């Protein structure tokens, strides 16, 4: 595509849609003269006209509620931030115009949807990327470099947790994230898909999984301030045991009911030659224990960038431009894909990899539905 302008359309302008839209608008400030020529051209949403200041801050893209008007804007990239159940229909519709596609996680409502999305994208011949943003945290990339270099030797076991307290209030009203028909699942689909992808990013594919889930707040107000309660049919908590194809064992735990713990993620990896720990409280520094030297090393080490990955210093906002690691990682993920589009290069977080993560997610839910039965992967 060379230096031609990349015209972007964003579908959905809720919280995460705003994060994406603001990332595109901030590129000239964040990357200066090296920034790609990107224009946020259109926003598709379910309502319009009530946030004129926001649209102005985004460069006044077209705001529309009509898909046909949206895709008529000669878009090179469509960024999908809508509820999970809408991804298949919306991506299928826009692919008639063959834009490249960036999509929030999980890729689909379920594995069937995800596989259909992959098939549609492959037939259209477009590039794809998924918002697995924790791949872009410096400490996670450090851990990946250590593992890719074989510095931990044989991997014995690992454990990862990801906790939010966002749904602790039993009067928080229903939303699409609490309805299986719209979301495909609860804490495991919302948070767990990130750490499932991290397992594949760090180690490779799973051989089997066992999972249990729990729903503790079983009904919520139909809307804010209402006394009418409706049932919740997704999980508040999940715990999974899995074995990888490389022989390692692991445990994953997620919840959206971690009272007093607002945003906690921790990754612990143990091998024959040492260990690595990443904690979200120190997003830029992994802790690496070298068994041979009997030494703990903190932060960036002298390991090469993993094959297929772009050095983070090419895509992460500089420290003086930081917007916080959450937004920085979203921006880095988006900019990585924009560079791929410019280079005509496939993404290591493309829809194939998103579908492999969704396959593990689906197997986990199949296991939970059968009281923790072992489910063999891959699924048919």
C-alpha cells in the first residue's frame, strides 16, 4: 500500500471503541514524523449525535447508524468493537469491500462463528489482527523472549490468574456482557480469552483442558434503578487445568468478582533451568530466575526479539508520551497491524490464532458443562 493514506472505520463506540478510535487519532502525536498516514474516516454505532465533542476530538469522522453508508467510505481497514454476537454478521458484510479487519476479542460468539469469520477473511484475501493486547506488555514480551531462547529449559508447569472486581455490585444492571446470547460467556470469555491467547503465545497449543465455572450473582436489574430482576446466564468465575502439547501442565483462573482487587494478572512459569514471573503491577519488568547462575534478573535481558514479532520499541509509545499501559498496549497492537498493512505482512495475532484461542475457550466451556470432564484438543 506504500505511503497511501489508510482510511479506517470503527464499528462500535462504547468504552473499548473509544479507546481504539482515540488511538488512531493520536498516532501523529505519538509517533511524530514516523507516523503512518492514517485517517479515522467513519464510525458505525447504534445511536448518533449525542457526543459532538468526542467526534470533534477524533477529527470529525462520519458518524452513522447505517452499515451501507459506513462501508461506502472507501475504507482500507475496519476495526470491530461491537458485541461478540455481531462480529460474524458485520465482518461478513464489510468484507464485500475487502478492507483489512482488526477485531476485538473473542473473535466470535463461539467457535463456529470464529471459523466462519476466518473462512470469510481468507476468501476475501485480506489481512487480519485480533486485539490480544497483553502480547504488547513489555514484561510479557520479555517472558516470550526468554522462553523462545530456551533459557528455561523444559517447561514443567505454569499458572496464570486474571481478576477484575467490575461486577461485584449486585445492582449493576444487565448488559450484553452478562447475556450468553450476546457475549458467548462470562468472565472466561471476557478475561480468560486474553490468558488463553497468552498460553498459546508463550508456549504453544494445548492437548487437553478441564474447567469448572461458577455464577454467584444469579440475577441483576434489567436496567439501572429498576426493581425488575432478570437471570444471569454467564460465569462470574472459572478455573481451568490444562496440559500442553509440549507436556507442560498449567492452571488458569479468572473472575470478575475479586472484591478489593481491581485489576490483577500474574503469570508464573517454572522450567528445568529457571522460572519467569510477570505481574501486572510491574508491566514493564519480568522477573527471571536463572537456575544455572542462581541469580534473579529483572526487566529486559539480552535475548533476541522472538521470531515473527516486531521489536516493541518500534510500536510502543515512548515513555514521555505514555497514556498508561492499558492504552499504550492497545495503541501498539493497532500500530503493529497498520505497519503490517503497509508492508503486506501477515500478523502473528491474525484470525487463525484467534480461532485457536477460541477453540480452547469452547473446550473449557464444554468441560464446565460436564462437571470438569477432560476435553481433548483440537476440537472436531
